[in-house]
C-alpha cells in the first residue's frame, strides 16, 4: 500500500501547465501552417503532413512501455524503492535505444521505397527522401527521451515537463518564421524544425535531480531482465491495445495518401487536425497527470476514493472540454476563413464532427486512467481490435470520393465502438462503478449547458446578422461564454467545487506538505 498520499495540487499544476503548453503549441501551428502552405504550396506541405503521420504511427513500437513504466515507477516512488526504479530505468534506456535504431532503419527504408506506396509526384521524391533521412537521424534521441519523461511523470513533475515544452513550441514558431523570411528550402526547414523538438531533452535530464539518486543510476545503460519482464508483462497488453488504437488513428492519413485523390489532401487533413489536436492534447495531458495518481489510488484499494476521483475528474474535464469544443464549433467557419481562406470553408463540417468525436472520447480519460492502472486490460485489446477492424475499411472505401471526410467518419466509428465497450463492460464490471451516474451525472450536464449556450449564441447571431470576421467571433463567443457560465453556476457548479478549486489552484503549499 502506498505510504505517500497523492499531492492534489501537483495534479492540477501538471494539468494547467500542460494545457497552457498545448494552447501555445496549437497557437504556433495555427499561425504557421497557413504561412507554410502559402510559401511551400499545398502539395509540398502535404509531404510534411505525411512525415508527421509516419513518425506518429511508428510510435506503436513503444510496445506499451510508456504506460507500463509510469505505472511501476509511480508505485516504486510512492514506497521510495529507488533500487527498482534505477534498475528499470537503465533497462528502459537499452530498450528504447534499440527501438530507436530499428525506427531509424525503417525511415531509411521508407526513404528509398516510399515512392512506390504513396501518390508522390516525381519532383517531390528527392525532398521526401531527405525528410525521411532527417527523421532517421533524430529518432534515437526522441525514443530515449521517453525514459526521462516517464521518470519525471512518476515524480509528479509534469508541470516542469510542460513548461519545457513551451520552449520547444516557441522555437518551432521561430523556425517557421525564419524559413519563410530567409526562403529556406523545405528540407532545410524540416531539419531545423526537427532540431527544435530535441531541445527539451537536456533540460528534462537536468530536472532528474529531483530523485535522491545520481542521474547515472537512472540513465546509464544496464540490463536487468527480471525487472524488465515485470514491466513488459503488463505493458504487452497495453501494446496490443495501442497497436489497434494507433493503427486506427495514425493510419488514417497514410491511407488518405494512398487512396485519396492526391497527396494535397493531407494538407486539408493537417489543417483541421491542428485544431482538433488541441482538444486531443488536453486529453493526453489529463491522462498523463491522472495515471500516476490513479495507480496509487487503485493500489490503496479504496473503492469510495476511486469512485469520487472518477466522478469529480470526469465532471471537471467535461466542463472544460465542452466549453472549448462547442466554442470552436460555433466559430468553425470564421476560424477556417481567417486561418486558411475561403477555399477551405468546406472543411468546417468535418472539423466540427471531429471536434465532437474528440469530446466524446476525452471525457472518458479518468476512467481510462483507472482501467490502465488496474492491469485488467485484456478486454481493451478486444474492443480496440474490433473498433479498428470495423472502422479502417470506412476510410479506405470513402477516401476516393470524400477525401478528408473519410478519415473523420472512420475516426467517429472507431470512437463510438470504444466508448460503448467502456460503458457497457469496463465501468460496471471491472471498476464496479455506476455507468449511468458517470455519463448522466458527470458528463451530460456540461454538454447540455454547452448545447443551450450554442443554440442561444447561434440564434442571436442569425437574428441580428453579426458581422463576419473577428468582430462576429468575439460577439458570438461572449454570448456563448455568458450563457455557458450562467448555466453552470446555476445548475452544475456548487460552492464546494469553487472552494476546492480555490484551495488547490490559488494556495501555494509548503514544499514538505502533502495532501
């Protein structure tokens, strides 16, 4: 049993900094993507989107170790078992180094033979090859950085990790501006962009001083088969689940590159993905922050505490995500018009559908964190496999005619199947919690409030014929925010909630104080 209770203020700190980092990163992409598309052209920018998609899909080689390592590191940190942490982290360095080398060879292979798979124009092939070689050269360091993030996550240091991420986001933005100003070639831009993503690594290594053991005992490669098998035994189930999840999510743009009308469709995909990924990133932050805490709560075996954590976390996350998602949906056409121009307005329906799908998925983050902590993940493999097998053909069949819409519809089908499995099986049978209470008590009220606020803001906008552009967005957003806040303060948020957030977010705790 854990000897250290969870520091709640650190959970909120990690969440807040993670959200701020993702907002800044999304803002940088929001500004730079139209500039880069305008400079390099829609077709050539599609090469960047393809490179990102290939890199993301190869993350399945993690084999679930990212989740598994955080789970075990968190448990050992709670009991001050520094010996096991050292053995596991040094073994992970060897594991991730090996995966990085394999990943590098795959990119070299793709550089030489990828043109046989994707709809590349002859003049795009040399640029595509150079980009693959750049990814090959950087991938080992990127994979090794996972060990550092896992160790800091177990120490509830995600607030620091996300602050460092801000540095990388700023550098990404600067590189894009420099590329356009100095008229860099696409490979040169991609090289400096890749370098900017590596900057957080030494800063995070420096932060490992929070551990009471030397950094060498954490990162010096040394294999311990026994302790690694303990982690990989748990992680293998996560890998199989992640294999199908990543295949369903990250293979969609790759399928578009193969079956859609042309490589430029990936630019459309990247445009709406950038906006949708803001919400997806929030869910990732919530999962990263909740997983170490959920592992400790589940280890305690306190069902009342577990139920309270899931319900409260789902409610707070639903309030936040409902507000952001419906605000974006309300202004989707204006955003695309200002973002990319009138030629991209046809993407608004697909962007809205993607955002609503993400909301449905992300509200389930607290439940997912507990399921992963429980180790009872076999049924997740079945549900992920079923959802993947049923949803991918949708993208393939619809891609030639619906282009980017095929990927969005395929994603919706995947998520509906996954959420159904959670509510029908995992919540009531594995976690022994009330599915109806979570859905109708924690999630639905905020969605209802967002729908009411959306309807009023949209109706008022149609009634008084708001001006186009930023002025109209500001007025609609102000109406939506006012109605949304009024609804929540009247019907959802209680005085106890306000007091909880005030004490956790506004009060600084002494460094030696635990909650």
